[in-house]
């Protein structure tokens, strides 16, 4: 059994310090196998914001797998944006833009989708797709296989035309035969789930998509701050969403899938509590 804690869109510079403190207590109390941080660590890619984000991450005791988001590239500094878009991210967070976490049950690949040529959209390059496919296809078939990006593969249910990660279809096509099980991303500050097959008809087997909300940022969009705990115990996988209720993160939803005949099938969804907002 493995547990992934998935946090996203921290936006240091616009963070709520009290929520950040409680999140850290949660993460260090639950002892996850890995903490996935799916981008937008800062609000404007400023030094102090990266320093704060780096200090936060260093306080997490579990291994962390981090990818950058569009906010981690300077927006207004055109020279820096064009010539050295992720220099501060590399300096303060990690130089590895396509990180990997692997143990004997789980492999998690991260891919940088932030690009200086677009303001908020992102994409995967052809070279990244090849690298990801090589890595994922050569990993043991007994492993649970996860890809982490900042930009999503699946739109929110109520906004089917929302921009998705560029070349996402090509990536899904290449990674699906390698046994990709789960896609984790953020960006929209909305927590939602689905099966990639429901959106991309070229995908031949189910790939679960789990989008995290914003964990600690004041940049909320109609939802409370939240993060996810994902418990992987094949053939079962369980997603617990924890939302901020003013003093602590509380479990607000549990969604279960089971792998039946090679496909992930939704089992139950329990809405434990819907916080008023
Ligand atoms: Fe964000
Ligand atoms: Fe973003």
C-alpha cells in the first residue's frame, strides 16, 4: 500500500500562513510515501516567494516530487521570462524539471509543462513525450504508474472547453500502452476527478484524472483550499479530499476505484461534508 499526498497551486506571495502551517502539520503527521506538488509554487516567480516555497518544501519530511507551473515563470520581466524563465525555480526548488519517484510499488513521473511563450497555458514537448514513454514502458508492469503535470488533461465538468495541456492527446496516446494509471495536475484551483476516456476517445483504457484545488493560496475560485490523500492498494485506489474548514483540513469526499479486467472502474463516492462557502 502506498499513499500520495497531492498538493497544488501554493502561490507563495498570496499564501495564507495559518493554512500553510496546518498543511505542514498534516503532511508530517500522515507520513505519505511521497508528496506531489503540481506547480504554481509562487505568485509572481519572485525571489522571496521562491525562498518561502523552498523553505516550506524543506520542512516536509516525506520525499517530494515537484513540477513548476505557469506562475513560476516571471510574467512582467520580459528578459528574464524569455531568456531564463525557470532559473529561480531551478535555484530555489530543484534543477530537475522532469523528476521521478520510484519504489517497489509505485512510479511517479513529473513533467514540466510551463512555457514562457504562453502566459498561462502549457504544453508537453515531443522530446518529453518520448522520454516519459521510454521511462514508463521500461518500468515494471506491477508498478502503479502516475504522471504529474501542472496543466490538466481533463477539463472541469462545468467548463468542457477549458484549455488543457498542449499535446496532451499525443502524450496520452504514447503513455497509455505503458500502463499509465493516474494523471495528477492542478492549475484551475478546482478539485475534480474523472476518467480520461470520457474526454479523449482515442484513449483505449481508463486513466484516472485527479485534479487538486489550491492548497494554501488566497487565490481561490469558488472552492475552499484543499488537498488530496490518495491511497493505492491495488486493485483498489481511494481518493480522500481534505478541505479547509476554518481551523483544520477535514475530509469532505472519498472516491473509490477498483481495477477490474485491467480497467479502473468507479466504485463509490461519499460526500462526507460539503463545507458552505
Ligand atoms: Fe495556480
Ligand atoms: Fe497555473
